[in-house]
């Protein structure tokens, strides 16, 4: 029987109970720290400094009140004394953590980014600087960095060399994701700045350095740009080799660790110390160093001197300021904290969106780098603003497509009379200039040739992806995309000869078996394709057999073009310096002269009325230089001296899906109408390809034909 | 009859002078010779260690022969038994026999204390025991009682035991020497250290001394993690790694070492692991070699199990013959030295007509100059033996002795 007098009291009691329960939970959450993950080396001579920098940032934020009254705490994982993947998995699955500072290297980042993206955890690396990261993860919003993009400092290096009257440059770079940025971008910027690259090599181990230095200095460059792995002994080896040979070549060192006296110091390797300990030599000091002076006229790209205030603050807590990324680690901690503030203030956003909305939309005057300044920023975030933070490396502003800082943090120096002196360079990033006669983009103005004035004949295409293996996914995807483009424009399979190794659809790493993509999550390009030659059929000898119309056994694989035909020959693969196209695993090559002969023979045999040869490979400009056959246009992904670059990285597959040139070419063609000439198509592609200088034959009236006539024909 | 000290002679009676004063020239030569001979006989009797009496002396042994510490307890006992055999072989020459009265404390301190009191009531003058500080402490406190047996601990060396009682002797050197050694090692090998320790008096005392040593050496102690009875090893490991140590010191003397080390490895830690107890070395090698392999350095820094020397070689050989095991990885040598040092002390005790008291044994131990198979057993002012330490490293799939420090 319900007692009316008791009921209200009971209800009120129940209400009170839940109120206090909610209150208690709120208090519990309010007291709980804001956790930030860390995946960096945190011990040893460098790692301890990073640990100290993180501690400094945390303590300064907490001194002002933390984030909405909650203290910042780290969930640390020291990658110098731990397994990266195990630690990464632990942090990715850790429910306390939404933002992680790290990892250390570009290679590490590629290993773990997919995992963190899947778990929706933001990564902020203070030190992974490869341009490939930008190309892979821009606009992803889950990968950010406080270190500058190395691709953005290469033009500075070129300007620095020009300022010091250097006209010829050779490059020796470590074979790593970090070194690759310089290997890829120096030729590009050499073209832009009017500097000749006399040679470029990569090294994988220190004992390759002396021979490489000698080979490169034979071409008498003014400067030898050296990109090292981080082991100081490599720099010492270069200096010693140049000295032994009495070479007049001046070295240019990228981010070495140099003291105020212009000397480079080798500290004992912490792993070597442990080895000595285990061997019994444990009463040793780990502060012993060997120093080597740098020779006069050495040019150096380094981090600038620290902000005075930050330097004082850091010196108060740490005796070691030699490590390379201390300010960037500090800044990564600041950025992480602010992203967490944004995320907490906007729980409906994902961590990636929180980062994007804060870091790419920041405006106003930068808030000062003080505990009060941090609190001001946090309060503004709570109100919906996106304040600009001041870090140890300056204002923390990011590009609109995310990931990269708007301004890189670097400085240039030289050695004079045994001392290191500042040698500032004004960055003159010009971009591609059609007005520069040296740049091949200059192809003049276009006046379309009416189609009726130029009988087309039948359209034929030979499309070949000449490489194999999973890591060359993009070549087969490029070829299949061109094939699909032609099919979409109504070209029948009878008129297309398609060569692909076709191992991608069935590779065990393909999480979408049977499928191939050119752009992640967009149109699949393999299922509707009917290759004529696959697998081991794709050899160096197959192409001549197809193009000559003889020797190819497959009925469908015959090119039956004639003197009126328009032929598109699209080839994609790896290219080596000099322009050789690699076939299969690279043990067979097709040389520029070989391709030139093939096309020359076709012309003699009247197998085309006009031909467009499109080459998607590194150094492909060298092939174009070799071809002088009439009625032939050659369009290349890059100049003779530079690489072409991959695009569209798929984190899930951990592979590049396309090449930038072909991706841009297809994009332009899909949007083109008949009025777009080949010349105009090239110009648009040229401008929109960020990472190389696509080339095209010049002085040829075919340039003014409709572009589509070479990609499916004109009706 | 009370035993007189060897070095005290009966008082000579004051010679009577003809006129009340002594005149040495007044005794005939044959009297002086007779007195001399009599004196020599007394001295001979007094310094003969009961050879004629063939005394049997009871020695109590209280060890964990079952329960959590069963393996180590039995290894200690084996060392004692080997010593007993050797002593027995000398038997007649020594002039005494030792009879062992062995009891199992099952790893329970209350049981140990109860057994101690029982043996005391039985008149046992000296007892060897037990293994851990926790097991030994109550007995050591009881030994403050002037009528209690002498207690010789083969292995327990927690700080609380140091100088606790004049009747308590530590065969294993005190913990702070080892802690200083570890702190010095870490000075050269670590920026940040975390310590996982057994949450008892021993573990806490080791932690305190390591902490003091690290502070003096400017090494950061980044985490202190007590190990409870039934820990969640995975969670504990995560907490340890959250502090990013480059070296982890494990102050655990029982088989919890194994899941601790294994969890550290599985969680991805590849830095330095230091273990302060060597008793479970063989178990580690057999059960988790893959885990030990993952660390940059796996080290055992502990008090030595065997010092170099012929006597240690003989011990090793005899032990292997009798028990078919390698004692160099076990604390058996401490059991052996415990009984041997008692035996050495007994050699210095004069003939007692069958009675050996705790006081005598205590005095004998105070004079000990015994160099044992586990190092010198010269007891300091707090009745603790001198230090001798081993450094083991995991190399090529096994633990190898890298150095001994005396």
C-alpha cells in the first residue's frame, strides 16, 4: 500500500542520492589528470634532454592551473629502451590517451601512423621531418609536427650555396626516409635556382662514404651537400676523406651538431656504454667526447640559437642542451596540451578534428609563452577561439592543409677562420616560373588546331606498368587508371594493349583482395580491366614485340596501328639517373636510346600518324632528350636530373597508390573538354605537380591539338 | 665445572717468606720443576678442545623446507648437511661431534619463533636460521634474551637485523653494502631508475639504501613500486613503464621474480634489468630465457654464492657429487659456511666436560677468522660478515659470472 506521506520523501531521497552520485563522478573526473602519451627516446644523452623538455612544459602548464583545473600528466614510453611497436600498440589502446607526442624518426612514423589513425589518436612528432610525411598525411588531421618539413629548407640550402658563389653541387645522402627528402628535392630546387647537380648518391652504411665522396668529387662540384644519419662519425669521415684527397670541394652539412667553436663532437654512444658495462668495463665516464674542427668555407644548415628565455628555463633544469630537438619537443608538449584542451572543450569533435580546428584556424596575436599565457590560451579555447601559441621555436602556426608548420625553424652558418659565423640567407622561394627559360614548363602560347584540319585515324594505346612487387603498387595503379580513363572515353579493349605484372590484387598485404585503387576509397581500377600481358610475360623484350606488331603471341596484344593512327604509349616504372626504365625487379632495363629506337622504327614502318609518349618515372626527362622522331610528343613526369614523386598514401595498406604526375594528368583530363590543347594540358599539369618539373617536347605543332585526341581520340 | 679461559692461568699463591716475605731463592730446584710441570699439564688440559671427552653438541636448524621458500630452504640445508659430513669426518680429531636438530618453519615467522623457543627449552646452544629477514627477525629479537641460543642466519640480511643482538650473527653481509654497489653501478648505466621491491622490512630497507646511494650519485629514482602478495603484474608493469625508466631494479627474493621479468619483456621493455637476489638464477634461465634475451642488459648484482679459491672448488665438487647440482647458482654455500663458522668457533672453546653454552659459542664467533666459500666470515661490531659480491650477466643464452668483488 503506497503511503502518500512517505512517497515525496522517498522520491526526494532517491533524487538526492543520484545528485550526489553525479556530483561525485564530476569531482572524480575534474580531479583526474589530462593524460598525454609520449613515444620518444627519453634516456641516454639526447633522450634525457627530451624528458627534461617535456617536464618543463608540463610543469609550466600545471603552474598556471593545468587544463581546466586538471593537471597534465604523461604516459611515457621510452623508445630507446623499449620496442616501438609494442609501445605504440599500448598507447594506441590506452583509453586515457588521445594525443601522443612522437615518434622520433620518419620511418617510425610510417610504421605506426596507421595504427594511431585507426584508434583516432593524434600524433605530434617533434623530429620526423621527411617531406614524404607531408605528402602522405596532409589533410589527415591526425599527424602533426613541430619540426619543419625538410623539403621546405632545401631551397634555403640552394640559396645559401648561391650566395657563396656555388654553381655546381653534388649530394651524398643517407638512405633513409629522412635522407630521401634531400635526395628527392635538391635536384628540383637546383633547377629552380639555376644550380647544376653534378652527381647524387645515397649511402646505407658509414663504410660506403669514402668511395662515394671520391666519386662525387671527381665531377668537381663547388659544394658537396652531405646528409648524415645522426652518427657524427660520418661527418668526420667526410672531412677526413676530403682532407686526404686535398680536395677543393667544400662540404655543406645538414643539421650537424656543432659547438660554438665550430667543432663537431662525438659523444659516447649509450648502447656502446651498455656493451662496455656488460663486458666489465663499467667504471667509465659517459661524458667523454672527441672533437673535430670543421674546415674553413664549410657551409652549414642548423637550428638557430635558442630563444633566450627558453634557454634560461631549460638550463635551470637540465645540464644537457646538446640534443637536436629540445625546443621542438617542448613545443610538441604545448601543442598537445592545447589540442587536449580543444578536445575536452568540444567532446563532440574527434581528436583529429579538434586538432584541425585549433591549429589550422588559429588567428590573432600569439599568446605569450608563460604559465599565464598558457592559461589565457586555454580559456580562449573554452570560449571557442583558436589562439596562436608561442613556442620555444616561435609562433606555432600551421599550414591550412595541416601537419606542417607555416614557417620552418632553421639558420645558415659558415666556417670562417676556424670559427662558426652566422651566414643568413633570404629565402627566395619562387615556385615554378614559366618565364625562366631554363624551366621546361615554358612551352609558349596555345592555339588549338581544329580537328577537321588534322585527320585523326584510329586511336590506339599501349599502356605498360613495367615493375612488380607490392611496394611498386602505384605503377600498376597508374597504368590501370589510364586504362580506365580510356575505357570511360569509349575506347574498346581491342584498341588497348595493357601490360601489368598484376601481382598487386593477390598480394597477401592487400586487405582488399582483387582490388586496386589509385586514390584511397575512390574508384577501384582493376576489376573492370582486362590485361593482355601479365606476370612473367612482362619483360624487356615484350615492348618491342608489341610496338613492332610482330612476335607477340596474343591476338589481343597486337598493335595494329597504321600511318594515320594516333598512338598513346604510356609507360610507368622506376627510372634511374640517365633515364633507364627498370623492368620487373630491376635486373632488366630499357634505355632512353632503346625507346628512341623503338619509336624511330615504328615511324619508319609507318605505324603511327602521331604519337604521344607519356613516361611516368624518375629522370624521365632524359628519355625525352633522346627522342627526335617526327610526329612524336614526349611528356615526362620529371626533368632529366630529378625524381618524380609518389602521391596518395594509404595508411591502411602502408603503400603509395599513385604517382603525382599521373594523378594530376588524369585529374586534368577528366575535367577537360575538347577545347583544351595538349599544350594547355601540360601547362596545367606542370603547375599543379608540386614535386617535380614535368617535361614536354617543344616546338611541335602537335602541341596545339586537342589533348583528348591523344587520350581516346576525337569524334 | 666452569670452563676457564685458555689464556688465563690459575693465580699463583703468594709465596710465604720465612719472615713473611717471598724469597725466590729459598725454594729448592725440584720444587720449581714440579710446579712447572704441573702448570704445563694444566695448560695442556685447558687448551685441549675436549679431545678426550668426545662431546656431542646440538646445532639447531630452522629453515623453510616447505612452502614458498621450499627450494631455497632446502638448498641451504644441503649446504649445512655437506658441512656436517665434513665435520663428522674430522670427528675424533676435533674432539666433538655435531648433531643437527632440523625443523621446518614452512615460511612462517611465528612457526620459526616457536621452534626457536622449543629448541631453547631443549638446551640447544646454537641455531642456524632462517632464510628471509621476515622469518628471522622474531627469532633475532628473542635472541636478545641472555639465556637464549646463539642465532646464526645464513642468508637474512635486512637492515632491522643489523646488530640487533649480541647473540645474532649474519653470515650474509648486511644489505647496505649491496645497495651501495648497485647505486654505484647505476651511476654509470642509468639516467632514470625504477625499483620494484617486496613490501616487507627487507625490501623497504634495500629500497632506502639504494635510494640514498642514487641520490648521492645524482641518478634519478623515478619510481618505487611495492610488490604486494597477489599483484596484477600487467598493471604493475604498465605503471612502471609509464615513468620511462631505462633501468629497473627488482628487489624480490622469491619466484615472483619470474612473472615480473616476463611481464616487463612482454610489455616491450628492452632496457636494463637488475635483480638483487641470485637464488633463482637457474629457474630464470630455464623458464624465461627468451625474456632475458630481450633486455639490453640483464644483470644480477648480489652477494656472492662462491668466492674463488681451492676451498670453494672443493665445496663445489663435493656438493655436485653428493647432490648432483651446481651450488654456484644457489645459496647452499651460505648454509655450508653457517655450520662451518660455528665449527671453527667450537675449535677455540676449551674442554668443558661436555657442556657448551651459548656464551662460549658467542665468544668463539666473535673471534672468527674463518674464510668461507662465500667469503670472509670475520664479523664486524654488529656481528655481520664481510662483503663479497657477484655480478652476473645474461650472455649467449645463459647467466655467466662476470666478476666477483671482495
